[in-house]
């Protein structure tokens, strides 16, 4: 069985509605945080296969504009909190808007109906 391509495209379009200039690394960062809330920036870098600095920048781009250290595009989907295990570290959680977006994406996936592979 093959998932309909338009499910993935619709998910990307919904994220792009938040910010038209959204880049793929922001999307990947968001999706990894969705699956692993509470991970730290080093763990995010590992799963995203990027540097710690890039992971930090992408996570801060998902934060709200008013958050300390936030960067553009200020999507408001992720909260960057101090890591209780490391004074310099940060851990990543979804905001209310982030949980809502995760729910929308999960709904799209749940609604997707497998189709027969074209041979």
C-alpha cells in the first residue's frame, strides 16, 4: 500500500500557512520535537544530522518572537526552556500552537487512505 502523496503535501502547506518562508530544516526540526518533546539541543542536532549551532538556530526560529534568544521566522511553535540537568543547556517543548499544529498533522495522517500501487 502507498500513502497518498497529497497527505504529505497538505501537511507541508499547512505549515507554510504559518510562515510562507518556512524552510525544510524548520519543518524537520518541528517534526523531531513533536516526536521527542523534552529533548535537548544536542539530541536535536543528532537526530537532525546537523551541528549543535544549526539545531539551536532552527529551534529558536520556531520560538515565539518574545522568547529570549528567538530568531526569525518566530513561528511560535516551540518553547526553549532551561535544562535542569545542565545550566548552559536548553530543552525543547511544543507551545499550545505547536501542539495544535501537531494535532492537525496527526489528523491528516490518520485520515489518509492507502491506495493501490500503480503497476
